[in-house]
C-alpha cells in the first residue's frame, strides 16, 4: 500500500480498479451463464418426461431480495478527532465502531475500518500512527490488531491493569 490513508486521488484510483475488476467478473459470469444455458438446450430431453402431459407450473410468489444493509434513518455524527487523550480513547473507538455497524457497505473489510479510524487521528495520536503508515505496517490491514495496539498505547484501563500486574509481580 503506497498511498497514504487520506489521499483522495489514490482512493478514487483504487475504487476505479475495483470497479473495473467487478465489471470484468460480471461479464465473465454472464458469459458462463450463456454457455451453460446453450449447453442445456442442446441436451436431449429425458425419456420419462417426453410422454408426460405438460402441466402448468404453479405460480411463484415474487420475492424481494434482502437489502445488503439496513439504511439508518439518521445521520451519524463523525467521530471526534482523536488527539491521544487516554480518557477519550474508548469513546473514540466506540464512535468508529458505530459507523462500521451502521454503514457496513462503506466498511466492507478490515483495511477500510483501520483507514477510517486512523484518518481521525491528530496530534500525539497521529504522531504515533505515522510510522505505521510510513512503513506499511501489517496493522493497517487488520483492524483487530490495530485496536490491540491502540489499546496498549492509549487505553487507561489497559494501563491500569498492566500496572496492577506489574505490582503483583514485585510481591
């Protein structure tokens, strides 16, 4: 991944590539379907059905495909920029997760979730994230790993538990 998270030109180019791939895959599927249908019509009919009286097929109730997602009837507020304040970490992370929950079509994979989250980093948090982006860290592609790293660095509850365990080790 050589484009930065916030580069709109790179995002548009990536979308164009994905769209072209999807178009090509769709065309291949349609071509294969046409081939299968023409092969099916070329087959001789089964003997047992040749002499059977034709009966009308029962009507099929129309079905409506289930939507890929349920649109939310409200506008979600953008997560507040995260500046690295440990007291605001859980709230920030939960705001991001709320976006993923309500807009799954916008965040179909782990990379898009990580990119969205990191795009809201400012100040100390952005400084912490810079090496991840500059070195194309694997954390950028696995949201759960990113959350684990963020928790280790920014979550006060995690730090308190770690300090408690360190104190127990001293006893």
